[in-house]
């Protein structure tokens, strides 16, 4: 049977998702590998043995070790760039970032758009790295840079992210203070679609991030970290398929 979406070939080992990943309709984030569950309790041990174990990579706050997901919307051409020939690019990005990256099938679009869905899952820091790598692959590839050099201007780009509806409050903040701060710090313009613009039955909203590439990358990373601060927020659809919606 064909894969539910374009993902890395299984022979490329990546960090964390060593068990089979649930396909469309399944909760791909529900299970965590045994080794991750065990490591979740290790920060306390690490403090006790600071002499020898400090150099271990996982010496990060426990909060960053929780499963997390982020979704991006990209056009068909950019989806192909993310996957790469024979899945080489997506495999390389997964190995490099420790995140799991999946792309919806050709002609499988987010409702009411012509955009395919990129789903990036893993620990928060790995997802942030995955988002950054995907954006750099799409917007900083040789063809894009060549076009920019020819025009002599830094391109203004629009990135579309999908966020859980429950994360809207965290992203906007009281009186809009959070979204304003993220805009000031990144240099990107960040806007959230209204509830009225939501696709019926889809508990997700489109967040647009506009600006030059460097600002887009910073803005997207800030959005990831902002949403990750609320452990109660997450996607109800853990797949890249929306065929039953819209």
C-alpha cells in the first residue's frame, strides 16, 4: 500500500521515532519510544553526577523533552524541494535535526487552499530546528538566491503556518502584546486568521509570517517556542490529511 504521505525511507535512522509512525487518521504523537521515556527522568541524575555527564546532549530542561508538533503550508513546487529526489532531502533534514518530517501527498491540500501540509514532530528543540531547516531549504535554495541576486533586492516572503486553535491566545497575548513582541524581535509581520475564516470542523488556524527570509525564520521559531510553553495545547489531527474536512 502507498505511504500516507511522503516521508523518509525507513533505512535512514533518526532521533527518537524508532517505533512505527501512525499513518493518516492515527495519533502519530501518542506514543513515545521506550528510550525517550526513560531519558525523561534523567536530568535529576545528571545534576548529581555533574563531573562526568554534563557533556551529554540531553542536558536540557525537562519541558523541552515533551512531544511537540508544528505544521507548515507549502506549494507543490516547494513540497518537492522539501522531499528531494528519492526522499534524500527530507531524510537528511530528519537526521540533522532529530525531528520527524512528513509531507502530504501530491494533490492532498489543506482545505480551501492549493497548499500541501508539512508536519514536523519531535521534542520542542528538534521541531524548532526542523522548521528552520525546512524554511532554509525552501527559501534559501540555489534558484531562490539566484533570483534574489538578479533582482538586487531582498525578497519579501509569506510563510503560512498552521497552529492549534487553542494556541491562539498564547500567540496573541493579552491586548496583543505577545504577537507585537514577536514582530518587533523578528522583524516579520505576523497575523492570525480570524475564527470566521476557519475551515468548519478543522481545529486549526492559519498564521501568516511575512518579511525577508531571516525575519521569517526568526518569527517562525518564536511561534514554535511560544506555543510549546503551554503543555495543554496541541493538534487534534496528528496527520497531514484533511480529506474528510472542508
